[in-house]
C-alpha cells in the first residue's frame, strides 16, 4: 500500500505530464480560423484551460486504473 506522500507526488507528476502532452497535441491543431481577429490572447488562454481539463481527466483515468488494479488483491 502506498503512503499518502507517495500517492500525492505520483498524482502531481501524472497530472503535469498529461497536461503537457495534451498541450503539445492542442498546439499542433490549427485553431486560428476559429479565433476572432485581435482576440488571440483569449484564444490561447482558452486552449490552455482546455489542455488542463483534458489532461487532468486523462490523468484521473490512469490513476483510477492504477488504484483499482492494486485493489484487485482484496477480491480474493
């Protein structure tokens, strides 16, 4: 069983990695035609928030799978 500190550091690292991966994917997509002229800063902030939401969602999924697979020993 992992300690609370170990779980916390793994969660932080997982969230940051998946947010970074999501950001790298999002910036490869051309959103310029969807943004209004003169509002590129707001568009980039929105894309950052979108990367945070998607990245943390994916991170939660993988952390849940990791926890559930560790809890399978209590099934038998």
